[in-house]
């Protein structure tokens, strides 16, 4: 049994190494066989990869859609190293992404990379608001 994909008018998706754009009507496709498929909502464009975690997601996406995922490993491991150096608390997320990559589970690696982006956003939001990683709770504050 294949994968059923319903597309809105104008919606795009990646099928293997091709970008497919739907016409002006709602469409239902049945895709059989083994190929990387990525819906538009999950596609990271290079110009939107403006944070370390988003750049990692982009490289994992390239691995997922590539005929030779290993060609992107050096870039991934370099970005991963830099992010862990800057924010060691991301380590559990990096381990999750890396384990999926090493197991050849690229779609699962993408999902884990999406969780990494969410965690990175949480870190940035907390830093912007002046809270720590765990938040600023009364019991965490030292008396003045």
C-alpha cells in the first residue's frame, strides 16, 4: 500500500530530488515505491535557516532527499559540534538526531531536528526575557 497525499491548490512537496507543485485544484495522489517525500510545511529553505538548529535541520533535509546522504555528514557534524559548544544543554536533542542519522532513519532524524529547533527557540526566548533555562522561579532566585 502506498502513501496517500492530499494537496491544496498550489501546494508543493519534494519527491526524491524533485520539487512538485500542485495545480489550481485540490489533488489526491497515491505514491508507491521508495522515495523521500517531504511536504511543503516541512521544507526548510536555505534563506530561512537563520539559526544553528535550523541549519542542522536543513542539512538533515539534504541528507533525507539525497542519493548520497553521507556526503552531508561532515557539514552536519561540524554544525552539531558548534551548537553543542555554544549550548551544551542541546546535547540530548543532538544525540537523538545523530542516532537516527546513523541508523539511516532520515525522516525520524528530521522530526528530531524539528524538536531541536523548538528547544533552541525556547532557549532564545528565555535568554531574551532574562530567564534561565529552567525559568525564573522564586525558589531559584538568590536573595539580593
